[in-house]
C-alpha cells in the first residue's frame, strides 16, 4: 500500500484544496487515471494515479485545505499486499506542473504525530482532555504549527475531518474559543420593545484558495505600489469595419465570434515598442524590463479571476492573438489551465467592456507595473470637419506604478494605443 500526498504545483505554492474525489475506496484505478481535483492559488488540476491498483482510504475530505506533502489517500498496487505503507509516500510526478520533492524534506513539512502533553500549568480556558494523547492520530503541519503557536493540545480536539481527523479549521475554532472575554462579560444592550431571539443575520462564506489568493495579492498591490490612473477615448469606427471584414474572411458563414479584443491586444504590443517601461515587473527591489511581451489576460471564471498568459504576444498578428486568446479563455473556464499558462506575465489586459463598463480603475496585478482595460464600444455623435457623424467610441484605461513612470509617459503610452486603434494598420 502506498500513500499519495499533496503535490507542489509551483515554487511558491505551499498548500492545496481537495475539491472533489473522483475515485472511492475499493474502486479499481488505472495508471494515470485521475484520483481527485485539486485547487491551489495558481491552478486547478487533476491528480493522476502513480500506478494501477485499487483505491484505499481517503484521508482528506472534499473542501479541506492541507499543506504540500500531506497524505491525501492510500493506494493498493495490483499484486501487492495491503500492508500499510508498503511503498511509502508517493509524490505525484505531475509533469511540468509539479515541483520535485527536496532530497531531504524538512521535518516540519511532514505529517507529525501529536506531542505528549507538556508538563506545564494549565492555561486558563485552554481546551484540554484528560489522559495520554492517542499517538495513532496524525495531524498536518499547518494544524500542528497553528496549535503550537496558540498553546493548544491537538489531542484534546474533536476533529471534523475524515475518521475524526483534526483539520486547520478545527484548530482555528479552538483559538476563537480561547479568546479572553472582557471583564464582566460582553456589554449588554438594553432591551427594546419587540425584541425576540433571532438567527444570525449573515452566513460565513468559505473562501476558495483562488479567492483567498486574489484578496492577498490585491491587498499587497494596494499597499506596496503607489498606483495612478488615466484614460483616453479612441474612435474605432474604421477598426470595427475591418473587424467585420476579417470575421467574414475567417468564416464566410458569418458565425465566427471575433471581438475587438485581439486588435486591442495588438495595439498594446505595438505601443510597448515605444514605451517599454510599461512591460516590466518590480521584483527583488529592482525594476525588470522585459524584452518579450507576455500578456496576461484577465478571465472571470466560476471560481474567481484568473490571468492566463499569451507568451511572446509581440510576435503575433490579430489572427494569431485571436486564436491564442480563444484557447486560453477556453482552458481557464473549463479549469484546464496548466501552471505554465499563468506564470511570467509582464503586463495585464482586461476586456471590462464585455460586461458593459465604459470606465474602470483596475488594481495592478503586482509585481507588474501596468494594467490596461478596453471598455465598451458605444455609438456617439462626434464633430468631424465641421459636421456631426455617429462614430464607434471606446475608452482605454491605464493603471500604472507611479514609481516606474509619470503622467507624461503614461499619457504617451495611451496616446500610442489610441493611434494604433484608430489606424487601419493595427489589423495587419
């Protein structure tokens, strides 16, 4: 019997969430057949079986978040005995997505057994259980470290995980119970006429790994990068006409779905040749200006916002960008992104006009120094050569890191994008 552990999907990834088990105990498993779906801060992936055999015990329930290296399930190899740990822990190879385990993994990154109760006076209000700790129980490193930091005996907790396993959430609940109550108890509110017991007015929503990561990164972006914002409007009437011609060329039936966004992405790539300071990242205390344009594309999914990357976008024309965007968006919305799809972006583009926005102030995808949005195209009366004409007008918005550029450069960058959008050559 072998134990399959949580893989490391990227250098900075330290934990993952089991979204769904695709195999149940006793079911036959083929080599590389998916065992479960895993969500990390970067991607959602399926965990393949390292060999053919039979599914054993499930050790982590659906929705539970555990650290890299924590046992997820047991597998019995075909023809092997069912002796526990006959093969030891099995790390998922995971192809290019997984990070190989260290030669000598730190003891803190391995599941640990509960320590013996310390010979120390009881903490007031602490959660303690009489008798020795059951050493047959094992706890993830994240639960162990959290408990140690708050002087909580893991052996005293009733676990809500599979087979009574104590989870990180159980430890967090114990910490809340240990928080001291103000002298005299909580302040009382004078009774009001008509008062009656009521249920809680809100529900606590469990955040996904993706949502937690979005929150952490946007908070860091706001705290670390002094951000400025500006906007220009562009007349895309000629470009809209060219887009319809290209759609007919690509699909004579007229069913092809070709939006303005690939042309916008091309315009940004063209403008970056003149203003390369916006194709950069602020990392390690230095500004790193990149030669290749790896354009991150903000995509909304049912699990939150993801930003897959079109690599070397500066080498693609409108048709190539349209194909690359369609492929990335499709993989993002079907949870089939690979780790390499979301790494090494140098600038972010967002099609906020897709949901009707005409102006937006995006937050930087830190450590990148610029994010550009394409807003909704609207028909407006415009004065041209002394007359009034109905034209297709769109706003283009830019948020940028003020440490890297000033308003002069930002205005020039947007003016270059506007020039590209208003010229027919942008579609070449």
